[in-house]
């Protein structure tokens, strides 16, 4: 009777310890990893039922670099340099016409932010910056070092600043032209990219990457404000309602101007 009692007690203790023994064995078999999350090898992220709806998964900062295709990469690289072009041209024209404050205000308050935003997007997707010395002013003005599109922007900078040197009114037209060009290139596709074999659209109308859609939409909104500012200064000279579109259609420009 006493033996049976001791045996029953021993079996009870073994039964209590059994779950801990099994857990220990499982940990050894998996190298100590006890998480039940499964890994999506293609995306490089851990996914389980508790994180599928976690807002951090929608945070643009968590997007993987390989989420972009060749068209999106080339276009993003292009826009980094195009925003720098706008800043550099406006700073140059601000030096030529110091009394015309629209150039310096847009260059320092907006275009600097825009070019930094494009730099940050390149960094977010682990892409190289074609102009890493952009913020080394004034030495970086008019200097475009990108292997793919640097030549294009070097030519554009020379042409646009030369036109702006003719007169203050011409310089204002240069500013308006850049904003029209910028909106088209962001939304649709730069003509030079099409000439080099890319299909149109290749910009905002093409990408399905949320981080780029948000950034590009913000850039377009900024360009709309800048166009209105330049046209306001131009029409102070030529008369209200007389501005003619330079790159976009007249209907597109009138819609931006609220006409």
C-alpha cells in the first residue's frame, strides 16, 4: 500500500514536469528560437497573425529596396536631379535679381526641401544618390554628377540660366517653365526618359509604391503653388490673364491658376 502510494506520487510529479521537458527539447531543436512567426523569404520580413494589421507595416520607412522596378528607380533618380536643377537655377537667378524675392524664397524654403525629400527616398530604397554633394553650397551649384542623367541636367542648367540672364522678366518665365516641366515629369514621364527607351507613363501615374505616390503628390502640389507665384509676378508686368503655358497645356495651367 505504501509502495503504491509512493509510485502514484512519483507519477504525478513526472506528469507535472513533462511539459517543461518538452518545451526545453523544442528550444534546443530550433536553436533557442521560440517564436511562432513564419518568415516570408522573398520579402525578408517576419509575418504572423498579430502583425498583419500593425500600422508599422504600412510605414514607408519599412519598405524594402527591392520593391521598385527599373523604371521606378530611374525615375526617382531623375527626380532627385530635377529638384536640384530647380533649386540651383533659382539660387543663381536670385543672385542676378536680388530685389526679386520670389527666387530666393522658393529656392530656400521649398526646392531645398524637395531635393532633400528625393535624397531621402533614394536612401529609403537603398539606392545611390547621383549628387551626394548637393548641399555643399555654393560649390555644388550647377554640378550634376549622376551617371545616368547628369549630362542632361548639366545642359538644362546652362540653357535655363542663360535665358534667365537676359532680363528679370525672362528669369520669371524660366521659373514658371521649370514648374510646368517639373509637374509633367513627376506625374507622367520626362521626355528624355521616353527618348531613351522608357515607356510612358513612368512617374506618379506608373508607380504603385505608396511612399513614392505620397512624395510625388506633395511635389506636384508644391509646384502648383510655385507656378502661381511666378505667374503672379509675370502678370504684374504683362497684365493679368495674359500668361501662356510653356510646357503643360493651357487648360492644365488655367486649372492650376483657377481660371
